[in-house]
């Protein structure tokens, strides 16, 4: 009987990271039935409610262990989401170490320990436990290329990155303006920059990197990463995506509404699990949608300047109360506004959906590619500006609205960009390019596909070690 190979995954408590880590676990087990995966889940206050359906019908060789919740009362009151996530992981470390040690004492030692970018400190235990250490990036190969290249950029360039006249060049990637880099890199004198740099350097010390992307989608950065790994510039990188959720069977008002709309006529609007707009920007978006005359399905959250909306603090408030007066009545034949959450996979896979206005989170991008839905990329935070550049300048499957001098996207610009995507020649070309990517996704996940081969290769390393 073949020996069981035991893998542990420690995600951070962000919704998108939890989903990606669970999908990675299921994919590992689908291809390697003799493996056992333990997913150790830290919790800030409570599990995201949208994540709970993902826990139904898990394979028997996937164990989920929920750590004692960390209270928000233990957090600095004005701390940003990233800080709260990091503190949650830090406060959960004793519980995590106790669990990891128990595997050895119970004679179920680990072949590999996998962490995401926020939980990477758990990999400090890997040597003590005599196990392989891996980082799982639920983001693009472009971001991985940046992480490995940023220490060199730090040495090569003086001054702020956004002041560089030549732009920023990352191996294998489309050229970037410095202002499109992630927020911590926009001020090199800031503590956040130094922490980002230190984290990037620490990623070079792990045994391997798993990425939720695939070779055919990001051939430039993927080839560069493979070449650099062969030169021992950094650890091996394995592109094992797309790791996305499957379509739910839940009935909902929005799906019944979509059934009544013409093919490819509806613009779906959602800014991710953590994406929120200001009250002024919600007003501009509402008037822009109305002005466009196009059908829309809008997932609306409470504005970020009305309350601390991070990580579910606004659940008791009704987002619809923040819409302009009379908007719902005026647009009742044109669109539908859904508060807080909608079944995104079911919407993107629906024949009536013709476009997706998104903040450009990587999970949403992969889901759009999987179902061939053209994009309006409206980045809000994290690496989303880089993702927008990749979509618009690299793949050419998205439009990006222009931000005015006040940092807003005004209603006129919103109306114009919606019409460009939904009715113009430009939109038709984007649809053709996006639609052609659907087959690429299927091929990557076939038995002989690039992502399947990559996961097979890393699984062989784990088997040999375990």
C-alpha cells in the first residue's frame, strides 16, 4: 500500500485567499488521491459568511481545522485590513505551532508546509519540523516576478518608483508606470515598503512557489521565472491554476432576473469581497450606469467613508440606502442592484452577461477568463493596478476608466467606457480575444496540460521527501 503524503496549508483569513487555498487543496487531492491535506484556518472575529458554502462536500482526505478566533478588540482601532490580517496570523502562531508539532507526535509528519503571502511567517517552523517550505501566491505570475525582482530594483533605482521617467521593467512583463505598483512600493521611506522588501527577500529562501495562474495566460513572466529558477536566482515556480470555484446550484433573484435579459446584454458590477467605494463615487457610478442606458447587475456594498467596512463590519447596514434618491425607481427596467453578495460564478457563466466591471482581483480575473467575459478594470488597492495594466496592455481584454484630478471616475467617463465595452467595435474585439482564452483554460487543466504537469512535478517532490 502506497504511503500517504501529508501536506499542511495555512492561508490567511482573507476571503479570496481562503477560497484559493481550499481549491488548491482539492486540486492536489484530485490528482493525488493518496495524499492527505490539512488546511489550518486562522479566523479574525468569524469566518466570512460567503466562504462557508465552500466547506460543503469536501473530500474525506481533506481536513479543515479552524483556529480560535482572534477578536477585533485585540486590534488597534484604526489599523488597516492588511495590519489586522497580519496581527491575526501573529496571534494565531502558538496554536499553529501546537498543531504542527502534533502531526509529528501522531506519526503523521508533513512532507510540505504551504503558506500564503500573509501567513509566510509559519514557514519559520519548516526546518524544525524537517519539512519542505512552499509559498502559495493566489495572484498572478507578474506579481511573483515583481516579488523576486524588487530587491534588484531597490538597488538599481534611486528616488521613488513613480518618478522614474523610463517606467518600471519587470522580467517577462508588460512595462509599468511606477504609480501602478502595489501601495507599499509607492513610498520608499515608509515602513510598509521596508516590510514588503524584506518579505520579498524571504520568499527566495523557500523550497518552491505555487502560483494560481497558468503558462498560456502569462507566458512572458512564466518563462522568465522558469529561466531564473534554472539559474538558481530563486526557488522553482509552479503555475498550477486556474484554481477557481465551481458554479453553485443556489437559486437567487439575480439569476431569475438574468434569465429574462437578452444574450450578452448585461454589465455585471462587483468590486470583490473587500472592495468598496466612497459615497461620492457610488453616486457617480449610479449616474454613469443610468447615463449609459445599458442593462446592469450591481452588487453594492456600504460606502467606505460611512463606517469601517473592513472585514464585514457593515453587515447590519443596508447598502441600498446609500444610492442616489430615485435611482432604483428610474432604473427598475434597466438594472438590478443586489446588496452585499451575489453568486459570481453563476453570473459570469450566464449567457446574458456581456461584461464585468471589476476591481481586478486575481480570482475575478481568472473566473472571467474561464467564462470569456470582457472586462472593465477599475483597480482599488493591493496589486490591482498591476493587474489592470496586464489586462489592458498585455492581454488586451479590458478597458480601464480614467481617473480625474480628484481621484474620482466621473459619471461621463463611466457612461463612455460602458458603451465602449458593450456596444462598440472595441468591445467586440475584446470579446473575441477573451472568448478565445476559454479553450486555453480547458487545455491547461487537461491531463497533459501545463498546470496539471506543474502540479504533478511538485507532487513528486513532496512524495520523494515524505
